[in-house]
């Protein structure tokens, strides 16, 4: 069982200040979508309105096409997992899981069967008799997840559900969540401020800033084609280059920055910039090629490495260039010479490698 969710021009104000500002979005049935944004951007408020705990000041919320704006949370019957687990401390794991079913008046035998099935799904079989305080953080989080899923909700809402966990536990639970999603087909609405988590988990990401959805799309579309400085900077690392357009050559912009000239293909969806106007370019570190010569790339700058950070799978390198500091990534362990502080080299990129951004700063 699964449901689609639509928000139609939803606003929530607190004392005149909008926490959520005229948001419209569609979440397809069975999708795994993520609301990603900085602290205070309105993610929890959006989730609480979908759950029914917060009533919108304006706008409508639909589930499978039906207006549920005025419906109380218990009628919506969406599963919810909050950050602080919120398990009942005086109930065992099995009793915690049974609780939503008891509320729904299910028989003892049916409840026992569902509790056992759910414990198995979250890999906690055998721990039903323990109390929450006798479990690790990750185990508690899995109980909270199982409790939210046990009544087969049409929609599962998760608010920063993995944030409190250490990196390995978190990676394990991320996998389990995606697995669960694939098996159950329930609509998942996941809130996080962790960009890597959003990229790796979601079918679709909605980027939230100051109460608004500023861009949405598949993780890859958002990463490859951010439209604004905010999105490019929030989702992954980006070098920003401020230039001035000097000419237009068909689809290609010619711009100057740091006393040098560069070429950049402007796509149809790029903001229009006229000759003589400032242009903002976003250049991902992994698209920069480091070497002695430019190697035929359309764009290159000379640089001197001033910082090398080892990150296991690769090195993050910062170089001083006429464009200011540029970050680049060099894979480690594939025979590439390891860059060192003080090395002089050329940083090069193609005219398709970067994106033209709207400056929303
Ligand atoms: N009950 C409330 N009363 C007044 N203001 C509120 C209330 N709830 C949220 N806000 C305000 O609305 C804005 C959005 O809050 P919200 O909790 O939705 O942000 P968030 O994106 O979930 O942030 P975080 O990542 O820190 O959890 C904030 O400015 C917050 O202070
Ligand atoms: Mg929040």
C-alpha cells in the first residue's frame, strides 16, 4: 500500500514570519524523496504538515488526490520516525512494536506474528524482550523504524532519522532503509541536512532554503546541473568563478576572469547573460585536470598547490591561481603522482565541464 502526496501552495507562518513559504510539490507513490536544506530552512515544518501535526496557514495537502489538509494525524496513518527515536522506555522492544497495532484493535495472535516479522526485517530477532535502554543507538533507531512500518503505512516520514549515529552504523542503516523501500514500495519522505546521504538515498531531492523549494530533481541532475550559487554550494563542493562576458560564439560564452579568457557552453536552461555583464561559473573539483600542460582542454590556468588533504580514496588539492584558490581532486592509488605543496602546474577543464549559475547570494 502506498500513496502519492501533493502540496499545493502551502504556507506556514509563525507570528507573521514564514517557516514554509508558498511551497508546491508532488511526491509520486512509492518514491523515495528527500527534503534537503540547511538548519531552519523549514524541512521539519514541511514534514509535520504532511503528517498532520502542523496545520498549514494557507494551501492544501492531498494524498492520492484527496484533500487531507484538515484531517488529523491518526486518520492519515502515516508512519513517522523522529530524530530522538521516541521509544517508550518502560515498554520492551516487542511491546513498543505492538503498540500501534494494539491501538488499531488487532488480535493478540496477529500482533505477535507481525512483531516477529518486523523484528526479522530490521534484523533484531531475539531482542524483543529487551528494554530500549538495553539497546545501542542504531538498534533503537531500527526499533523506531520497525514501529513506524508495522501497520503498513501508505507513507513513511523520516526526520533526520540517522543523524545521531556514527558513520558506519549510519551507512549500514542507509542501506537497510533503501532495501526496505525497495521491498515494501511505501512512499518515503526523508529529511536530512546531509548532502551525501541525500545523494545516495533518493529517487528525487527537493532543496529547501528559507521556506522555499529552490530546485528539485534526481540526485544526478541536481549535482550536474545546479541552477544557483546556493544549490551548487550546498550539494557537493564547487569552485565559484566570477567573470565578465566578453563575447558570444553561438552557444558558447567567452568570459574573462583574473585577466584570462575562458570558454563555457551555455545550455538552454542557463541564466541569460549579455556581453559586458557579470557571469558566475560553478566548477566541480573533480572536473579539473591537473598536469604540466593543458592537454587540449578549452580552458586552463596556471596554479601553485598550497594545500593537500589526504582523504583515503583521493587527495583534495587547493591551488592558488589567477582565479583565486581552486579546489581539485586527485585519485589516490592509481599511479598518479601525488601532488605536493609548492608544485606548479596547470589546471584545465573543458567548455562543458562547468555550469553557468544564477547568483542568488
Ligand atoms: N512552533 C514554532 N514556533 C515558532 N517558530 C517555529 C516553530 N517551528 C519552527 N519554527 C521556525 O520555522 C523555521 C523552520 O523551522 P524547521 O524546524 O522547519 O527547520 P528545519 O529545516 O527542520 O531545521 P533543522 O535542520 O535545524 O531541524 C525556523 O526559523 C524555526 O525557528
Ligand atoms: Mg528539523
